[in-house]
C-alpha cells in the first residue's frame, strides 16, 4: 500500500533531487528534458521562417493597396460607358463584374490577415457590389427576375 503524503519528508526528497541536478552536466540535462518550448525554437530559427505554421506580418499598407485597386474598379463599374444589354459588351461587363468580385475577395483575405477592420468592411462591400451588379444582369436572363428595357431576357442581340 502506498504511503500517505503526510508520511513523506519532502525536504529530504527535494534535497535529493537538487543533488542529482547539480551532479548532471548542462548538456545531459538539455538532452533529458526532451523537446524545447516553441519560444526557444523560434529564437534559434532564421528570420522569416517560423516553426510550425505561417505567421503573417502586420502589413496594413499592402492590404490597403489591394483594397484601393478594388475600389477603383468598383467605382469604374458604376460608370460603365458601354451598353450592357446584350452581346459582347454584356460579356465584357460581366467579366468586369467577375474581376470586381474576385478583387473584393482578394482584398478581404488580405485585410483579414493583416488586421485592418475598416479596410475589411470595405472589401466585403466590394464583394456585395459585384454580386448585386452581376445579379442585375444575370437574374432577368435566367428567369428569376422580371426583364425590362435595361435588362432584357436575352443574352445576344438580334
């Protein structure tokens, strides 16, 4: 039967452990201790090569630059100069809307990773703008919305 913890002389046990540690070399102690903590490993690695996973540096200017590219395209799509009722101009318009939506996703990923909340909100609004502009053209042609003069039910011009 194991002894009760009240029967042990803890001072003697701790002194015995201290003597064993003092008699052991530092190299042997390091080998016996097993893997080192992550904080020690990171100090030993070259800069820019984190252990375990990817660590994104805080680069808010890079995130804002991507967002500004998307915002420029978003404003440009609102003032599209060509008729987007049918034919090749409609295809080009929908390509622009696709690029706008993809740019919004691209900017939102960067703004999320680099902790820029205001820019992230604007990037999400770019995605919403792309979805709305695309929906205005696609839904009447797919039969889910009522066609009108600006948004006919046909894809090609007759």
